[in-house]
């Protein structure tokens, strides 16, 4: 497998595309690329950008999404276009798929459709890893994953990211070949010989006593311990629902709900998106009824410590393989929490994988990955506030 | 047997009772423990609540502090950039997307009120395209009263606090397409005032008092810089006008100077040719007068001799005058090469005194010279500088009454030697002192009626001194005497 990266922060989106794609093509030399992954900040999400990239790349498959910032070896950029070109070995193959207009279907149906399309032509070969990019504003990310897993298998390694915008939560974009899309989910399936390792961690710690979700529906928690769900936050922060609503984003980032999963070490985090009039909490990702939950607390240090663990796990997974590429899907909430210290997370990644190991990443509104990364992977979950590190290796 | 069984039964019952009692006791203890655990769990939960609340406050404070630190840092850089700008439009160009983003916003507009057009005009546009800006400009001008009131009151408006008499938050959100905003007046002392708007679509942004303060400081800085720029513009314009005037006057003066030069050259040429033309017949007149006086054409009666001698004397005077004129003309036109050499000043002074000793003696005038050691060597053309001394001492002699004094003094300052020719003569009237170096100028007084002169001597002296890169001037008081001073370089 050969890797090449291109990056530009030129303000003119056409020039930026030309620069970045040009760099990546030159980097790969005479080797033909099999896949392009493009991540851009929101202002580069333009049909012309994809058209130019597609023309320059000679029609090879393109996959990607928008973000509030892009991550490369050079730094974290609030304005930028980054492209990754991958040339696969002869024993590796891939298949791309897309599902459009997710909101017009149920999320689980959209997930099933994507899973089915990903498997197209790959049913009789060994499948290794699936990478998906979904609209970050899809409300039920969990069902989408469940739908995909129905076709790919419950313990199939599914790594993904939910696209983000510049915290406006207005529109996020997905890139599929020449198409600039919203309200969609695109993905790819790697088959054959591919070496990878991943790690996903958040760093938030549980605080206070366990409570139970006594009534829930998808991503809406209606009652906790028989009381309107919002009471949990009202109680803990001594504020009424109206006051909470004013500071909801901050509270949600610093103090999300943690779902206790039987047999798992990490709690699964859920951000609160909004509070309904009846006191229900709408979360980013589902919370099953009867789930034991706790309020979580995070600090900059615990966040950074989680980044170390996540990277080390991904590296350990690769074993003796040399890391050829590191892909990072980092939660937008962590970007807010870490503030001007967010570059320290990048320093951690570089310290674990090496300063010059090709690195590409984005900030996301949700991360998809199994909780366990070593031995038995278990099912993939929809995560919030986590750093999801995927390392691809080779000799 | 029965009683035995009964006893055993009673014992069993008693032991069971004891066992049950102890079990109940233990259960009660367990219940107590559970209760205690529950209580401590509740306590811990309460503590957790306290921790959460404290943590939230700390986070808020930390966030606010972080924002302030980075905000102040950016503001300092921005202020430095802005304050060095002296052009009105350039001031706003210094506010870049990068600065704005670092302050936590991605959209900004600045409007200045034009008193002339009676409307707000955009000077800064970040995060909006031209059509959006035009649309906002139209809307702002429709509601201009509100914005003008805000500027007049000097208050700010933001999504955290909006004055009662200003537009509603929703209207601002809708117009500027943002979720949070700050509007601050730009208050300039002179000229058009305006306001700066900053906003963000970021849902996570919560405008704080600190941020509002920062933008107010920025707006004030812009106001001050606008004042500076306008003042500079005003000064610059006056300076430009002045420069144009100076240039025009210089051009006029140069023209006049050229004209004067041309006239002067024409005058010199005229004098030179006329003098040459005069010298030829004068030589003939003198020659013939000499022949007649010598009696080569027969004896000459006394009366005729007297007349011939007068012709001869006047011809000499005329020759002298013509020579002076020619010299002046030559020096003026640069035709005379000064043969500069190191000369002994004392020697020259003594030589002049010796030359004029007869007249000095006749008029009983005391002559003295005071030339210090360091003034002895001067750099000059021997024949020309001797003429200067002869003219000046000769003049002093002419205008100093009997028993008067004439002295030559010298003093040195650096490389320059100043020579003063001092007399105790009649003096020169103040109004004539400026003109005495002009050609043909003679002070009109009784003494001059008696004392003969061409009015060219001092003019010639001035030309010679200036040809030596020196300067000449006079100080005089009527009835007390005159001091003619001139400078030469030391050898």
C-alpha cells in the first residue's frame, strides 16, 4: 500500500484543490491511486471542488466529508483542504457505497441499504474493515450503524465519522466521487489483505450514583428514575430547564450522560442536543430503555490522557507492522473543551506514531467504532466526545 | 419419655428462637448498614453535585479567562497593526479573517455614516459576499435611526444585552444571519462615525461581558485611528498645498534669477565692450596730450599746458575707472583666474601703509596694524588682494580727517581669518551702508562732493573678496568712523 497526502489552505477553493491534489499526485509518483479521501473545512464544500478533484485524479473513487477543522502533520487548520491518495496492494480491494436522503427513510433502513451496497460484489471474499462518513446532523446515528451491521455483521470492524460544520449545526457535507451531498452516508469496504489497528477513548469519568433510564425512545430519554429526564441535570446543577437550555451546549460537552455497558470498561457517552418541553432530553445517539447511566465529568488532562491511550491501542493493534497512515476522527466537543490546547492532542498523536507518519483527520459530530479494539472487537457503537484513531499498516 | 421429648422439643424451639433472634438481629444490622450505605451514597451524590457545580463554575471562569487572554493578545496585535495605519480604508483592511476568528467570530461588517449622502456605507466586510453586504446595507439604512441612536448614546448591543430602544435580537440574527453578535459604535472625534458588527453562527458561542468589552476596545481603537488618519490627511493636504506653492515660487524665483543672470551678463558684456572701446580713444587722447606736453610739436603756453595736464589727469582717472569696470566685469563673468597662494598678511598691510605713507603723513593720520601670529598667513591672489587693501585703506584715508587713525586688525576663527580696516572718519549714514558695495553708488554728502571717486572701488573690492570665497561688510557710525571687515581663508 502506498500513501500520499496533499494539503492547501489557499483561500481560493479552486486554487486550493489544484494545489492539494497536485501535491498528492506528485507524492505518489508514477503509482496509480485506487482511492482518494478528501476532508475539507466547510467553505471548501463546493461542487466545483469535487469536479476539479475528479478531473485531476482521472476518475478514481473519491470519498470524504466536511468538518470544522482539518488535521494534518502540519497542524490543525480551521480553513483547509486535505487529500489522501491510497494505492492498494494487489491482494487488497475495496468497494464504495452511498445512501442518499437518509431523513426520508428510517435510519436503520438507510443503514441496511448502505450495508447491502457495501457488500455488493464482496460476498465471497474476506472482508476486513469498513469506513463510513455520515451527515453529522442525522439524529439517530446508532440506528444507522445497526442497519449497516445487520448486513456486515455485529462484530465487523466499522469505523466512521459524522461530518461537521463550523458549529452552526446547519449543514454538513459528504463527498462521493463527483457528488457533493447532504443528508447522506457514504462508505467503503476493504477486503483482502489490509492491516489496521484502532483505538477509541474519551477520558470522561463517572461521578454520582447510578440512575436508570426508565422510559426512552431512540435518542429521546423521557424519564430517569421515574422522573422527567431533565431533573437529572436540574438536580446536579441547581438550575431550572430554562437556565439549562441557555448553557446546554457547554453542559453537554463538559457533563455528558454515560451509559454503563455490561462487560465494557468505558462508558458510552451521549451529548444532549436539546431539552423538550416535557422535560425529555434529546441525545446525539440512542440510549436504550433500562440502561444504567451516570453523569460524566471531563477535564483537559483526562481528555489528553485518553488520546494517548487511544493512539497506543491503535498502534498495539498493528503489532509489528509499520504505520503507514494515521486517520483521526476527533470529536468537535473535544475541540471546544481543549480550546487553545487542542494542538497538544496532535502532538500526542505524533509522539506515539512518529513525527513524519502521514496523518489526516477531522473534527466530527459523532464517531463510530467498536468499544474494544483488541482481540474480540464486539459491536460498533455510535460515540460522542471521543477520539477515534485508525492506523493502517504495512511492511 | 414424653417429658423427655417435650424437653428436647422445647430446647429445639428455644434454640430456633435464639437463632431466629440472632438472625433478626443480624438482618437489622444489615439493614442499618444498607441504610448507612444508602445514606453515604446519597451524601456522595450530593458531593458529586457540589463537585459538578464547582467544576462548571471553574470551567466557565477558565473559559472566560482563556478568552480574555487570547482576546487581549489578538487585540494588542490588531491595535498595533491598526494604529500604524494612516489611511482610512486601510484601517479596516487590517482586520483580517484570522484576527476575527481568533476573537471567536467569523462574520464582521463595519459601517460609517456619511453626513454628505445621509447613509451608512460599509467599510469592512468579512464572511459576507457582495450581494449579502448590499442587502444588509439597505436594511441598515432603512433602520438608520436605531443605529444612529446607538452611536449617539455610545452604547453597545449584543446577544447577551440589547438596549430597549434598539432593534430586537431576532431582527439582528435574521438580518446578519448569525446566532450571536456584538455591535459597538465607532466614535471618532472628527468626521463620520459608525459601528462595527461581529457575529458568529456557532451555536456554542455565548457572548460574555469580557467579549463585549474587547470589541468595544477595538471599536474605540478604530475611532482613534480614524481620527489620526483624518488629521494626517488634513496635515498632508496642507503640506501638499504648501509644497506646490513653494515649488511655484521657486520656479518663479529661478526664472527671475535666470533673467537677472542674463541681464547681468548683458551688462558685463556691455561694460566690457564699452570699456574696451573707450580705452582705445583714451590711449590716443593721453598719447596726443603727452606729445603736446612734451613740446614735440612746438612750445606750449602755460595756459594750454595747464589744460593739457588736466586732460592728462582726467584721462588717467578715466583709464583707472575703465580698468576697474573691466576688472569687475571680468571677475563677475569668472574670466579672472585667482592665483591663490599663501601670503603674509602683515607684509601686505605694511606694504600698503608704505605705499600710502605720503598721504598719511600729509594728513597726519596714525596708521597701525594688529595682526596676531595665527593670522599671518592668508590664502589669496597677491595682486587682487593688494587692490582690496589699497582700496579700503585708500578710502579710509580719503574720509578720515587730519590727525585721525587707521588700523588694520585681524582675528582667526577656525580656518577663517577676519580682517578689519578701521578708521576714525566721518562714517557712513545707516541707510547707505547696504548700498555702498553697489557699482557707481556714492553717498550724497558734502565730503563726497570734495573727495573724488568713481563709485567702483568698493564694488571691485566686494567682487574680489567674493572671488576668494569670502564675505565683506561694514559697520559705521556717523562722526565716529567705519570698520570694513572681510574674510579670507588661512593658508
